């Protein structure tokens, strides 16, 4: 299985610690480094900084929110990073969350699935060096073409629901799943295969982000990951997944919309094992491989006991 790393961008840690994670991933020979964006660094700027601190690791930018960044902006940013750093660069697209899109950026997230479809089609054209054609129901670009060299990396679409899976099947080279169990991953891979057959295309490869806490800092890391589940337990799809894994009581409580502090107190540490790599890495990788996952993207916990998740990344290497 291909083994890559995503920067955690943990909000309870110093922002520049992301560079320490990047250095560890590069040094340990991981195959790609995924660079998203949340509340701190712009993804394109961080990618250039990462390239200056590492030696060879290819970069994946995103998932970038398609209702925040338009196709020309995404293509120009990716081409800029590739040209200025000399690295192989790939792009990942997603719909992000209501908080990020509507509250932080003041944009509409209405018809996000359609926006993802429009953006994936146009971004694919632009990254290959083509000209945008103005076609799109929600997101449009007309007459733009890169003035920099085309971007060679695969186009990735982040998906969980049926519409996004169909977009990935029609336009992407790779699907990325976030925070799902091996059982749910197997279901989604099967759905992707059906959608790809319907689109008359080969099934895109499948990458999966999995948080990880291994080595000497496992206890603190698991606690960090447990806190991160607060916003997922009541979410459509995710809640069903945790209930399927035997945590239906916690999911039912989360759906009553308690205060986040009270919900956190009700989340047992063992729920982390549903979606994270916390025990024997090889066994977990085998479970995801059996589900049809082609690439495991580790999101290492970063704690005082394991700054930047370097020990976790070292422990996860075969």
C-alpha cells in the first residue's frame, strides 16, 4: 500500500509545527505530503515553505474548498507552487464545511455538490494546459489558460456522499476519503466502482486519511484525536458509521446537540480506534487494503510527547 502523510494543522498546537511534520515525512521516505488549509496558513504559501525545508517529497494541495477558491485561482496556485519549487504537485478538491465556507468566508455553500462537479471538470482542463470554456451551473471560468507549465500530478476529489462519489468517478484520478472505518471504506469503494462503470471510466485510485498516534506519545495523541471527533459524531454518514461500530449511544447523545464540553466528556477513548491508527500499523493497513484502499494518508497527532508527530511517523513505517 502506498503510504503518505497529511499535515494535521492541529488548532491546539503551534502553527509552525506543521513544518516539523513535513520534514519528518520527507526524511522517512513517505510518498506524498498533503497540505490542506484551515485557520492558519494559506495552502500555497505553506507548500512553498515546505519545499524549502524538505528535499524531494511530492506535494498534494488540498482538499481546497470549491466554493471559496475558483478554478483559475486553484490552477494558478498549483502551477505557481510547481514552477517555483520544482516539485511534483497535485490538487485535491472538496466542498469543505458550512462554518468554513459561509461563516468564515461569507460564501454560499448552496449546491455544493454541483459546484464540486463544475470545478473538477474545469480544474482538470486547466491543470492539463487547456482553456476554460465557461460551462458550469454554479462555478464558471471562461477563456483562462495557464501561462505556466501544466501540472503533472493527479486530480483528487474528496467525497463521502453519492453526488461527490459520482463526480470523482467522472472527473478524478483519485478519490480521497476522510476519517472512515475499513468497513465504511469498503462500502464507498464499491459505490465508486459502480459510478465509474456508469461513467465508462476506470475506477479512480482511492486514498484514505487516517489519524495516527503511535510510539511514546500514544496516550496524549489518542486524547488529541478523541477531542477531534466532537464535530463528527452527529454528522450525517459519520454518525451512522460510529453507531455501526458499536457506539450508537454516544451518537444518539451527540444528535441531541449537547454543549461540546459535555459531548467530549461522553466520548470513550476506544472510539478513536474505529477510524485511526493507534495499535499495530501493519494490521490496520491490511484492513484498509482489503477494503480497496490504495493509499493510506497518515495524519499524525502532534503533542508535547511527540512534537510534529515525528515519532508516530517513524513507528508507522514498515
